[in-house]
């Protein structure tokens, strides 16, 4: 039987797991009581769960499969749709725990799990169901397999490389950002050339690639049969045709990472990483983790400089970052100063993530609400749907013409149990979203049609619209209302 490293723990075992599981239960309760409605992306993913396929216009298929499963198990509600998010991050915390235990000791393992479960971005990601959470679970599983390979003999390591590839293939079924892991594998194997023969390195890489291709086969085949539409959409999201070369955007992205992992933890980790040296006795064993941290951070930083980048686009870097950070902190925990700093960072993040969970559970940011309340996007759609359904029923309409992807996604979710079909205006060129590709207004759309437009703007597509025949106005924040006029086409 393999002997794992033994050491003192940061917390007693029951208290440690009580914190990790207790925070997960808290997040589940907040999901259950929250009045916030599904976001646009969540509603679209839920719809994919009702139309299971091997691929979709803008994303690989795993999110649809996942929501199809949760819908079958728990029913169709905002809480049921989101219920898997905290469970996914609990699994990730367990994976980074066992990865750290494999590489170092129990103290580092507890640090890693606590670091992960308390990250502010995880607090947010545990409330909304996203492709990031699914991708990160399989990414973390792949990282664990690589850690196991470090403690295996050369031949046995092939099995773990194959399993790592399979996990990353599954991660690619959630989000193509998982491909960064392959870059990390390549860099790590180059670093290993002094310790392994070229033959072993070749076989390790081959087993990883075979596993990855096997896991990602559904989305690869679907894209091949559909003109690589998802890959093309990924390029559209990057939007590099007109570069900005903005240092401000780069600094904004870097600053956003402090919010992603917590300000105190970010400063602490910067100090810890600056102390890494090639002479560090642990570097040969854990230095490989850098290869699973730097590619996402560097590539997305370049993207931010060239154009722009969202804060979460580099989130793939953080499972390995938390493992390496936990090992560095555990090495220095004997120092009272570093121990105090580590406890301060963890305490700050637990406070932040509890505040995030509480605000989302109550449906309001309270005194933290900015002038442009971000939660407005999760309010008012049910009221709009009631207005639409009432007028459509009175007019005998069969189809609802939504003006945008956002309104189409929300209405498709809200009106899922009705007879109404939700469509969007047909694109003038290539489709730019799922609805333009699969649900465009055309001559086969059943009549009569009820259309939603901005105030004072009749629909541009087709002729003969009557109205406006009604309107809807919903307060979604202190200074914002969601307003539409309705038009009728017999």
C-alpha cells in the first residue's frame, strides 16, 4: 500500500471538513431561498438540457447534459438548475486536497482545500451554474492524475497520463479553455527531460493525447460535422480583428485577479512566490505546477492587452495555484508571521464569500450595491413573461418574437410550460448566437405572432404589424427599468 506523507494538520480533521462541508451547505441554502431568477446564460444552458446534443452553437455539450440530469432529478426551477454548482466546487476542494496530499503533506492539503472553497470567485461560481465549474472539476481531476504520476514508476505513470488526458478531454466537453492543460503537459515534459528518457516522455505525451482525444470525441466529431461552428464562435468572442493594445485593459485584468482570489490572499501569494528559488528543495517535486498556472494567466493577459478579457477567463490557473500556494504556505507555517498572514488571508476570504452568499441568497447587495446594480440582470423576467403570456393569450398568438438573445433565453425559460414558441429576428449575415441559428423568425414561424421591441420601435422584419398592443415595464434596480412594447402580426 502507498504511504502518503504524514504531518500535523492545520485544523482538527472534524473541524476542517465541517468548515468545508458547512460552507457548501450554506451555499445550498442560499440558492434555495434566493429570489433571484436565472441569468441569460443559465436559461440558455437549461434549454440545451431539454434538447440534448453532442454540441451547441457557442459551447460544448457538457453543460446541457448536466442540466438535463439535474432537471430530471430535481425538476425545473432556478434552485434546481443551480443546485449542482456548490457540489462541483466541493468536489474541486476535495481534489486539490488530495493533490496536495500526494505532493506534500496533510497540512498543505488542508490549506489547499480551504483556499479553494473560500475564494471569492468560488463563492460566486457556487451560486450560478456555469461551464467554468464543470471544466474546473475535470481539470482538477486531471491535475490529481499528474500528481499521482509523479509518485509512480516510469511505466505505471503512463496509466496516470492516460487518465489525465481523459479528464481533460471531459473538461473540453465543458469549455475549450481546458486545452491550456495540454500546454502545461508539454512544458512539464520538457522540464522532465533530465529525469526521464525521451522514450518515456514520448509515451507519456502519447497516452495523454490519446486520452484527451477520447474524452473530447463528442465535441470534436460534432464540430467536424457542423463546420466547426463552436470553434468559430470562440474566435468571435476573442474579437481580435481590431486590436486595441491597451495597457489599461491589461492592468484592469490583473487587478481583477485580486478580486477573484481575495486581496489579502493575493498579496500573501505574491510574497510567497517571490521567495521561490531553483534551490528550493521542493522545487523538483512541485515546480511543475507552474506549467498549469502560467499558460492561462499569460495567454489571457495578452488577450487583455490586445483587446479585452473577462476576469474569469484565466480561472483554469487557480486549482494548481491553490495547490502550489498551499505547499508554500505550509513550508513557512512554522514562522509566526507567515502563520498569522495565512490565517488572516483565509479569514478575509471566508468573510467575503459568506457576504457574497448572503447577498445572493437575499437577492440584494444591500449597502454594497453599486450605482449599476449587477443583480438587475437576474430580476424582472418573470413579470415580463406574465405580461407577454397574458397579451399573447388574449390575441391568440402562437409565436413570441424576442428582440435579443437575452430576452429570448429568459422567455424560453419562463414560458417553457406554455404553448408559445420563442423566436428571434433572422440574422442579416452569419448567425451570432444560438437563437439566430436555431430559432430565427421566418416564413414557417406559426402565426399569429406577438413581438417585443424597445419603446417606439416597431419590428423591422416582416410587414403588417399592428400596435403597439401593449407594454411592459419592470423596475429591476433603483435607477433601471426593463421596458418593452408589444406588436401583433395576424
